[in-house]
C-alpha cells in the first residue's frame, strides 16, 4: 500500500515523470543537502518533478538503534527549504518493513518515478533484500558520493550524534548547515555564528 503524499502540490508546467531522492535524511545535514541538490538539478534540467521520500519513524529509531536528530516536521521543513516539490513520508511500521522489496518498487512506479538518488548502501524491503541492482531493473539509479568537511571527515548523521554526545554542539550545528526558510535542527541554548549554506557546493 502506498504511503500518503504530503498535501503540497507539485509544481506545474512540467513533463510527466519524477526524480526522487530516498533516505532517512535524519537532520538533513550538508551531505543530505548535496544528494537532494543533485536530484533537483537533474529534475529541473529534464522538466520533471523533484520528490523526496523519507520515513517516519526513522528505521534506526523503529529498530531501537538511535534517536532522531530532529522531529519529522523540522526534517520536512528543511527538505522543502531546499526547493523540492513534494516530500513523501512512508509510515515505517512493522508491516511496512515486512513488505517484499518489489512492493517498494511498485510504490515508486505509482509516483511516476523515472530516476532515483540514494546512498550507496541503500537497501529496502523485507530483510533488506532489495539492493541497488534490483532498484536499477526499474529505474535509473544515481548513488551519492560522500560529502566531507574541510578536515576530510565524512559528514553523517551518526557523526553529528557523536559530536552532540561529546558536548561539541557547535561542530554538530556546522555540519547541519543553515537553510533559507528553515531553522537549524540544533536547538541548544548556546548561540554560534554560522554562515548560510554555500549553494555553490550543490552546483
């Protein structure tokens, strides 16, 4: 069964078909922003809708392996601030997780998806049985390259959690980045001056 779409209408004047970026996007940090930015550029160049699919609760949270960096509403506001047309939220229940991998592919077909942007470790379906090779049997697939900070360390949600846990809230906020029209996920009382996201990194 297809999860409901948000009520934000897709932009008009576009050809049939959509590009979609899929993932947990926990925090919508600078690495996530690069993935969504790449998808957006392709969607705009081809006249297609730009979609994002995420999950609630996050799979990591559903399986008891962590807490979210920010709530769903804030995650969605950060995604919309990037300029996507629609955010599709799948209700990650035990029944959803137990569906066969082909059901996930059918969901994307129902959204008229043509191209998919995911991380290179993306898996889906019951027992994580679906992989990139299966995804590529139905859609054009682009895998995201890791985004690193100036010191060369990979930007990830796990790293942001570790920074917070270690009392390095400012460093965590820097990896989340600031987005026009959306509040940074970090809500600590301390105030730190941060530069807005450099949109050139998404070009």
